[in-house]
C-alpha cells in the first residue's frame, strides 16, 4: 500500500507552488552565544539536574530513572553529569519519518527542517465567523488545506479540538482523519498511555505494519512538555514512555516562559530549559536506546506588566538560536516553533511570526512546530493565519535557495546585450529564466496603489480568506487502500465501544 | 552652539523607549555566498567595468575619470581592475556624522548601523485621510516624530514632497525644517549641484562652521542612484561631485531590479550592481581621496507577470546579505534599506519589511535607508508605517542585546528558590530585574483575546494611528541658537530671491 505517488501540484491554482520537499539550508546557523557561553549554560543545566533535580510524578518513570543509576528521593530524580553524558550517546543525530505515501517521507536532522501545521489549539477562527469552538467537519477542512499546501511537510497533531465529538474518543476520530485526508506524516497525541498507543496502532495500520514493526519505520512525532519548573507529570511521562518503547520520535519541550515558569533572565531560563530537556531526552534513551528524540526549545517571555505570555519577541528569537546551539552541543536534533501572541492576522501576527521563523530556522531547527496556523499564543488555529504562514515559509525556502554564480547566471552576455541605459525585459537571458526566477507569492499583492484601490483595496488578511477557500476547492482525497481503511474503521469502532481513553 | 544635551526620553509616553544610541551588533553577519562566489562576482563586476564600462552623461565627471587614468570614449568610461583597486585604497572604513547636538552624532562602520527615516516619496498617507499629496505642515509633523523616536538615528532626506511649496525652492524649506525641528543628523538632496550646495551650506551653519570646514566634521549623507544599467546621469553626477568635494558622505546605490534594469538572475544583478557601485565609489575618491562613501545594495526583483517592482522578497534579503559580503570584500561601509511593496500597513507590509530588515541588518548594513515609514515601493511615506517600523527596529535592537551568562543571570539560586513546580513571579531575582528584562513594545498588544475584544478589537494598523498621534503631542522643539536661526533664515530668503535651484 505504500505506492509512491508524486506529490500533487495544485492543479488550476492561481499560484504555482513549488513541489513538496525539504529545502536544505545552505547557510550556517546564527550563533548568539560564544562557545564558552554554550558550555556555561550546559554546565548550569547539568548542575540543576544533579543539585535540584526533576520532580517526576509517575512511578514507572521514576523507576526507569532509578534503573539507569539516577538518585531518586521524595519523588525527585537527580542525575549526575557523567550519567547524562553516557545516556546521550545513543541519541540518533538524524532520522526519517515515514508517511503512508513515501513521497512525503521527511528527514529530521542535518541541514533540513520539517515544517508542521499548528497542533493542539482549543479554538478555530476565520474572518467570516470569528473565534469559536471547532467541530469535526471544519477540522477536516483544515487538514485538507494542510495536505494541499506543499510547503507544509507534516501535520502537527490535530489543528484544533473538534468539540462536537466526545472527549474520551475524540483522538480516535482525529487520527482517522489525519490518515484518511493526508498522505503526509502527522503527529500523535501523547497525553496518557491510551491515546498514545491508539496513535501508534493506527499509524502502524496506515503503513501496513504492526505497532512493534513501526519501530523500524518511525512515523510519528509526539510533543512532551515538562511542567516547568522542573516537573514531569503522569500523562506526559506515560506518553513519553509509550512512544519511546515503540521507537517513535519525541520532542522534549520545556515550557520555560522567562519571568513566570523560569527565571526572568534568558540565561537562567535557558539553563532551566536545558536541565528539563536533558532529563526528558535521557529518559527516552533509558526506555529504548536509539529512540529518535529532539531537543525542544520554547523559551519566551511574559509581559511583565500583565503576566501575559509574549511570543515572537526578540527574546524568543535569541532564545531559539541559543537553544539551537545547546542542541548541537549535545548532538540532538532541535525543535523550535512559529509563534505569535497577536489577536488578528494583522501586522503584529506577521512580524512576531517572522521574528520566530528567523530565530528558529536560522537557529538550525530540524522540526518547526506550529509552522502554519498558530494564533492567540497557541489557543487558536486560524484559517487565514495558515495562509499567511504558508507564504512566510515559502519565502524562507526561497531565501534558502542558494545563489547560482555559474557563468550563465553571471549574465555578462546579457549585460553586454542590454548595454548602458538598456533594459532586460526582452533579452534571451530573461526569457529563458523568468518563469521560475523568483518566489511566486501566495498572499502578497504587488499591484501599484491605484490598481490595488481599483480592485477593491483588499488587505492581506482578507486576501488570505479568499486564498484558503480557493485552495480548498482543489482538494482531492488521496486514495487509501480499502483494506487499510476497513482495518482503521474497525479499530476506531472497537476502541470507541471500549470507552476510548480515560479522561485526565 | 554644539551644547551637548541629553537626548530626550519621551516624557509621559505610555511606552518607555530605550535611550538614543546605536546598539553594536554582537553576531557575525550571515554569509549567503562562499568566499569563492564573492570573488567571482567581484571579478565579474570588474570585467563589466573594463569591457562594457559606465556611460557617464556629465562632462565634468568624465573628465575626472579620465584624469585618473580611465579610458573614455563615446561618453563611456572604462576602468581597469588595477585602477579600481588603487582608487579604493583611500576609502575610509568608518566615519562619524555630526549632528547639531553632538549627543546625536552617529558612526558609520564597524558593527554599528545608522537607522534612518524614509526619504524621498512623492506622497504621504495615514489611516484618516488615505494617500494624498503632502504639504509642508504635515511634513513638519513627520519630522517631529522622527526626532521623538529614539530608535531612528538619522532623518532620511525629507520624508515626502511638500507639494504646497514651489519646486525650485522646496529643498530650502525642507533643509530649514530638518535643522530646526531635529537635533539628529539628516540627509541632503543631491539632485543637481545647486540643491546639493544649499544643503552643505545650511548644514555648515547648523554646525557653526563653513562649507569648507564641514569636511572635517561631515554631517550629511547623500544618496546617488545610478541609472541602471550602467549609466550615471548629469544631476546625480553633479550631486556626487559637490558632496565629495566637501567631504560629505555618499551612498552609491545602483537601482538594479533583477529582470528589468538588471539581469533576471541574482548573480547577474549583483555583478552589475557591483560594477556600478565601484564606478561611483572610485569617482568620490578621484574627487577627494578619503571622502566618506558607502556601497549601496538595492538589488530586488520585479514581478515577472506584471513587471511591478517587488521589495522585501526572499531574493531581496539574499541580495542584501550578498551585497554586504561584496562591500566587506572591498572594505567599504555598506548601505541597505527597509522596503515593502505593500499597499496597506497590513501583514504584508510587516513581513516584507521584516524580511528586508533581517537581510540588511544580518547582512552587516552600516546605513539602513528608509528604515522607518516606507510604503508602496517607496512612493509613499506613511505615518502608521513609521510606527510599525520603529517597533521592528526596536525589536532588532533588543535582539542585538547580547545574552548575559554571568552568575547572576544564570539564576541558579532563583531556580533553587522557586523549586520544582514553583514559579518566579515573586522571587528576588525577578523583582530586581523585571522592569528592563525584555523589549517593551510600542505597537504590539499582548492582551488575551477576550480582553482585546472587550477593548474594541483594535488591530495593529489602527493602534499605530493612536501611537503616532500620542507621540506627536509630546514633541518639544529643540532649542536652536538664535544667531544660527537668523543666519539660516537669511540664507533661505536670499536663495529664494535668487530663484532657488534650476528644475531638472
């Protein structure tokens, strides 16, 4: 059933999107810390782990830590630096995640990044109806757009909660939609063991294998957030263990908001993030040496006047690039995010997201969580923000296309042909290249002002609404082997009959 | 008269803007080209200059080139690579520009950048009245905002044309307003010799010196655009010569729109830009060895469907960073810009400007032209865009604040104090630092969505309107020595009586 089909281009689309594929980043990441500073934060993280330790609420996780030589007392796990170093040795520097159509397989590591769609918000929003609880039908529409936008490499774990479905079995319907509507890889839910194992079972069916066999062809990413500061709760620990047991990828992501759940200084927040990430990463290796895992950096800051979390700030960008350095220091792939606290798809949403993107991608991220669609500090998935972010990601990919300086590109003959005071519109050099020379925008409008006014003076937020509706019309559901489809449906029906997952 | 007064903070402002001052950039610029590629484009530029040459329409400029050993025939100047190399040797790697209040002096070069306000548009725009011809009164309001916004280091040459003033004497009123309303450095107009000399004369008066004496304390920047491809017209040549004669700074900026006035390939457009910039730079050194000069990079692309110029594209960002490498290769300070083709202060305006800013500032720019206020591909100065860009620049400055990893910042005691599951809101570590820990926004709103809605659901474009009006109310005109004021007024009156500058 893993027939390799060519990723679709958007037939009939008014824009020609580049083919699906991860563009290698040709530029060195930005170093915001010196080598000594990286070493100092790394040491501080190790010191936090050995002196203060991580409070681990889950019995099994504590037992696993103890089995690997950690000191465990009063629910707190302390690891000494040598133990951490030893346990990090089995972390794979890169790995492949497998899609049901292998043309959509992605690589995590090296100079490539996986761009994901938003995962996990409570609400959905669009220009027509504002913010509201989501339902299953519109969640499916959101997934259809994720499939059709080539720049999105991976679905991010369910774009928003379908509130018309029961909470204990909702995850089963989400998984079924992720598999049926997408050919791309998708992320699983890791809140508790039951939800996690359901994702693993269904991902295995989609790939024609068993949960055990999935370890050889990892398909899923799960995000594990520590409860900062320095705490790992039971549902997250269960999710981590279940995913690692089955060789599925985990992004260990402390939620270190400087000034609230972490020190008000970036170095302090990063040291704490580092300690928490290290603890989670080594736990995956205790469960299964060689399990794919990422170092998650999510350090941001709060607005110190109100306590509100802020995202896409200059501090966020610096922290992302510093986190990339810390991840490279320990040889673990790096996860970052595309974030904003804006309330509308306005200038603020654009500049905070782009600040976050430069921080993440020029910080060497290998997995960009919430790459497209995130609004309201992660509480809302927006249809228009999905389009804005797709444009931003396509722009970054175009930025990552290296400048060709070969003889043809250097164009000396064309310059001679045009001559002083001439122009290049009609030269042979231009005619041979103009169609693919530059990024072709999805959302940007380059009309001059009178023309723009004449066409109605439509701003970017309103254009984004038109774009997603036009794209949605082009969607065609990818073929799924009927036997697999039936197997999945049976599984969902059985698990629903069993009552689904316990509520946390 | 150069009493050093402390730059004002905005008293009573609802936001606490950081003090005036250029922040050193602590990070290495991004290299988008390999060393070999830089050398290849440099060689191609030299080959263009020696084989094709620059058409120079001005007799005096051609004579100057000839006097330095260039081959001149049929109005075209050809320079061999050795001549170019020799003439570049006197370019100063950095220099200071002097303001009438020395507290506002700026450095061009090293790891500092001068952020300017928009210069030169035909139109003005705000939310209340849309786009329109500008007048002198609102031009003065724009200058007042440029003075009050600490993140703007230099006025950019008149924000827009005051169409209520006669074209032949308008420049005199603009200079008078720049000197009277601002204590910061400002840019002169270089379209023809008369306008240029008027600027030099008045800048000298403001600094209590003579036009000849101004060479020891350069005050002005003038922008020289070549008529790409490969042409220097008479007004620009006159402006260049007059400025260089008086030791004032020039930014030699080819207008190389790839696909129109330059090859459709970035390497070709950069090679042509390099040839044109080199020719202009060496002309400044022929006029006056050691004259301050910058390498201007403005390569962007056109929309190949419509021929419209596009700005803030991925190609623009790459070209800016490549231009920075070319400028460093020849040891000349680098000028770049903050640009967008957007028609409104919407998401597109934000993401194109921010793409341009990352290109420019992480490309090592020493002068950021149009740093704040540019809209409509440079045809319009917008009051709201001025505020948006001020926010973006303040964010970049905060990003350029290095991460402190000293013991206090590493916060191990605070992490111990908060402990697993605790929080940092009330710790001594937080209390001692929270007021200045993070970038305090001018425009961003971090309210949660219900609060934001309750306050009227005001988007960033509308908030920017409120911000500039509130700032304008705080403006206080800086003191100008009455003797200087009278001298300037007399000069303006005399030059108006003489008929001002000839119309080009």
